[in-house]
C-alpha cells in the first residue's frame, strides 16, 4: 500500500489548502517516465515523515484545473503547501537527497 494518497481537483481545498500540517503534492501522469521513477522515493519519504507532512499525488491528466492554477508546466512537479500557500516547487525527477534537503524545514 502506498503512503502517498491521491487527491483530486474537488478535494484539493479541503485536503491541501485547509490542512493543519504542510502538504507535499506530486503532480504526475501515467505516461510520465520520471514520475514513475520518483514514486517509490516519495513513498519512502511519506512512510518516514508522514507524521509531519502529508504526501499526496494528483494525476494532472485527470485533474487539469489545479495544476493549471498553480502554473504547473512540466511533470513531475513537486509542490509544498503550508498554511494554504505554495511555498516550494520542484520540477523534474530529483534524487532522494534533494527532496530531504528541500523538506528539511518541515520534517526536521
């Protein structure tokens, strides 16, 4: 079972923007090779740090509204939201060490 749960356009406000804790959203698509490459890395991070930051994934093909409203142009795009605001955005597949560094303020 994945530790990264799906989120839709309809659920985005309640699950992300109104969340009490920071939320990482992985914008991805089925056809995206790098998206599949980072999925296990994000799952590992979610298993280890899910108590401090919520990990969600949004299929950009099935939910085009939210990615468009946040200017997501390339996949995968990893966005971090805190208190209803996008505070970080990373485009493209990165090594686990980069995600750990970028999330250090939240998973410290």
